[in-house]
C-alpha cells in the first residue's frame, strides 16, 4: 500500500559566504530590492520563538526583538542606507523574498510531481555567512514516493551537475520559471554570485542544498495496529534523501553511524544527517498536523540554521588561520562567536535541547570547535615565541650598541686626558 502525505513541506537551504568588506553593500542591496522585506520579529506575534530561545541567543540571533514602539517607528523613518548600515552591524539579519505569485511547477519524472514554491528566506550573519532557504510544497494528493523523488532530485538543482546532464530531465512549468535553470539563476542573483561572494563559498559549500523536510502521513499507515517497523525502510530513504527506487538493504551499523534518530514521541521520528534533517509523523496524533509543523518550521528550523552557521563559521576560521597576519582579528571573531553563538544550551525546551544536541553530534561541532581552539593556541604560542625572539634580538643589539658607545666614550676620555 502506497503511503500518502496528509501534509508536507521541504526547505532547501543553500549556504554562501559574502566578502566581509562587501557585506554592508550586500545588505543595502537586499534593502533596495523591492521584492525583499527586512523581517522584524515581534514579541507578541512571534511569542513562541521569543519564549523558545534563551535571552543571550535570542539577542544575538534575533536582534529585531528589541525594536519596539518608538525604536521601531524611528527605525522605519530612517533612510534605506542608514537602516542597512545599522542592520549590517548586528549579528544577524533576516529577509523574506516575495515572488510575484504562487509558483506551480512540475517535475517530469514519468508520472509528474507538481509543487509550489511557497516562500524564500535569506538569513545573513555579519561574519558574511548567509543562507538562502526555499520552502516547497507538493500537491495535497501527493504520495510519499513522490516526496522521496522530489527531495532527492531537487536538492541538486544548484550544482554543476544541472548543466552537465540537464539533471535527469527535470522540467518546471510555470509563468515565471521556464525550467530548473531559472531557479538556479534566481539563487545566483539573490546570493550575489561572484560580485560579492567570498572565494570561501566554494571551499565551504559544494552548492548542494541542505534538506529540511516535514511529512505527516495519513493515520492508516502508522497507528496502534500498524507499527513503525512497516515504514522503517521508507523512513531511512527519507532521512538520507534517497530516491524511492533505492533498492539496497540498509545496514543497521552504517545507519547508526551516519544517521541520528530522535523518537521523543510515539508517532514521530526525526532523522538527522550531515546534509539533512527530516521528520516523519503520523496523523493519528492531532498535534502532529496542527502544532508540530509550525514548531518545526520556526523554532526547530532556526535551531538548524544556528547549527549550520556554527559549522560553517568554524570551518571558515580553520581556513583563515592560514594567514598569520590576521591572528588578532581572528581572535576577536572567535571570542565574539563563542560569547554570542556557542552556548551549551540555547533553550529550556527539553525536545529543543535534544534536537540541538543531535545536530551538534552529527555535525561534529564540538570536535571542530576544539580543533579551531587548539590551532589558535598553537599559532598564538608560536607568534609569542617569535615576538620574544625578536624582543631578545633587539635587546642584544641595543646592548652591543651600548657597549660600543661606552667603549668609544672611554677611549675618547683617555685620549682627552693626555
């Protein structure tokens, strides 16, 4: 019996790095884009987000929560260039990109997979690390098989393989986009392409999307009579972003090594890998298709973005440590990052903490952080030794000069007394 989705969505997340010297100009560019809107988080409207994150993380991640009443009115009166200048100095800035209309597409893989692009978010950090996030929805009558194939194919539309082999005949039929390459072009336009992007983008990302997906299947497939074991293989494909026709038997040992599974609730499973975070649940529990999709799209989504930011920032630091001349600047960045975004806890929510720890474990964030810290300490020690050697050399030179000067003075005095 083929699984049917009760409700689903998938975010495709693309990280990119803006040259820090051009970051303010990039923020200004987004402000000037008529289809972009700077997102201001409000305590009342976004209360779930406000109450979920601890104050220090909230202040760093969502600084616009502090824009209220007169501050907000004053901010809205400023000229665009002043707003961009102020926002560029904050740790994080979020933008929403509005399409002209709902975009309906068709991925032609034989049976056809119809989908909508519902929204696009752009999340930027002042370190130049940014994220393009596109939310897609399949048609309401879509099957779980279609979701597997869609996620598997769509995550690569921004890679070089698209142009190399026309990406397995993916086609998109819409008034705005003629085909998949138009979406790749939009991504290139919004992310700044080569004009503002740092050369680090290619080193830190292979242009493949991170996949963040939610699927609530009909209650008939997973309930008291039908256990999760009947869905296990489909879940493994879903969690690992594999196609529906993936025929290999799953090796449990490999799965446990590459995939972290969260099963906090009876009818919910979350699979986390280095490139994806996908949740499947049953419609037998009302919470799974009422409250959970909202939480997963907001609180948990930004937790995921936070971990991706931590990972890319630390990898970026690792690469930049090659230049010893920047060690003082890098030290300041590392300390600032540690204070603002490297907290043992980001929320008091139990399930949120479990999810955060799962992400950190799979992405090996603690190991990468320790590696960066050790590398900095070694470099700093070497530089101190070099400075001390220079210092001692200068002292020796001064002592020699002083000795010569004293000898000359003594000789001059002896000669003058004759």
